[in-house]
C-alpha cells in the first residue's frame, strides 16, 4: 500500500478545504486587528504621542500576524491550483490594489518616526490608514463576489477566461451585494481593532476606540443580517449534481446548475447554523464589552464574531469554492479543484509538523509582549522604530 493512500482522497480534499479556512480566519483574527488599528488611527489619536501609542500596540506583532496571509496564499497555490489560477488571473487589478496597500504599511511603520517633521509623520499616518482600510474593505468585496459568482469560464485545456479588460473587471467587482460584504468586513475589523486598542492602550486612545468600536460592531451586525436576507431572497445559489468525491481535478466533468438559494444548505445541514449564531453572539458580546470597558473578554468575543462570520460563508457554499456565472459547469468545487492525492498528503504531513511550531511561537511572542502601551513608553523612547 502506498503511504499517501492511508487517507482517502476525498477526506484529504475536505481537510485542505478546512485548513484553507483556518488560515484565512487566522489572518483575520490576527492581522485583522492590525488593519483595524490602522483604519482607526486618524480618529482615535489626536496628538503625535497618542498616534505613537496606537501604532506601538501593533508595531511589534504585525509582521508575525501577516504570515497567516502568506500561508493562505501558499495554501491556495499548492493545494488548490485551479482556484489560484482563476482568481489571480481575473482579479489581478484588485489584488494589486490590496498588495500595494499591504506593502505601504510596513514602509509607514519603519519610516514614520524617523523624522520629527509633523507633515512627514502625518503623511505616513494616512498611509497606515490606507494600509488598514483598503484591504479590510476589498477582502469583504472579494467574499461578496465569490458568493455572487465570477464571470469566467474554462477552456477545454482548463485555461480560465474572463471577458472584458482589466478596468472593467475591477469595476465589475463593485456590485451592490459585494459592497455590502465589504462594509461588513470593514466595520467588523474596525470593531476588532477597537477591541485590541481597548486591551493594549489606555486613556483617551482607548476611550475613543471603544466609542467607535461600538458603532462599528452595530454596523457589522446589521450588515451581516441584511446580507443574509439578501442571500435568501435576492441571489441565486449553485447546486452540484452527482458528486464524484475521488474523481480527477477537472471542473468541466461536473454538472452544476444555478438554482435555488445558498441558504438551502441550512436545510440540508442544519448544524452549520452554529456559524452565523456565533457571528451574531460574538459581535453582540464584543459591543457590550466595549461599552462596559472590559478588555480581554471583549477581544475574545470579537474573535468569535469574526470566526462565525467568515466560517458561515465557507459552510454555506460547501462544496463550492468559486462559482462561475457565465458557465456554471466551470465552477470550482472541493471535489474537482485540488492538487493530486499524493501532494495533499505530503503537504498535510508538513503542516502537522510546522503548524504547532508556528502556534507555539506566536503564543510565546504575545506572552512576552503582554501589557499596555503607555505614554511613558513612547515619550521615553522618542526615536524608537515606531
């Protein structure tokens, strides 16, 4: 018996679908509060000292948090090659905007405090705002477009094709439902950033963050509820015909129809309702925690809300990963878009070795850096990196 056959191909496909979700959720839970703090920076910090307090709450950890994004992209490339090819070939302009924002952010972190000039620092502060706000918004827009389906089709040799030029492809992403999803993502991460500042900052910065975080949480919950209603009555779902779970990775072999509602998944698998419930409960308790001035529990509830909202998308769409509106049979699913059986097995072994190490190192870093950033910390180190 060949070693990789110890785990069936269909089980490996589901495991890697779940692991991709774990990596993306991990990115949102960790780098999400970095983006939230960046987007909040101009509004929670009025003086240079206050801005340095806010920046120093995330300065030591943002690089490690962004590793989850790199791992997620690597997992898509290695475990789901068709998904990587289709999404990056059609969404490259949007990807470029997101990557440009993420590239500007580390530059702003490193250069912002190198000069005393207020105008110099103000420009980099707004760069940090863009580096947080733009990805937070566009990641949500991307999720909204995945639920709507993208206008692509696959040729006989599985080459993805998108009609229109790059500008039209980008403008075409800004559909009303996708913008609503972007608003949910943006407000959700604003709340998360506020919860982090409530924990790590003090004084006026923490107080302003709590006030904005409460409003952002309410907007996130309302937008999430509206998106669910919209999915129920205004957007057609996709349905997969006969499933060949151990079949070849060729989406064109599948029989897909566009009919019914995405929310039919909750009738077929009622247990997945735990995800949206966790989303609403987490946001509600995070808002209550921000109002009451609680710190650690508020951040944990915020994480639960984000976990519930993001996981609800994956569970609702399963087994679809990226539907096609032009040719439903070109839609990518868990059963027909993965790497080979052997590749998935080898990757799983490597992940089982290194993922615990990453988690242990991350936990150690947060333990070492535990505690609030105070005014004394930044005034006594006026020429530090942040």
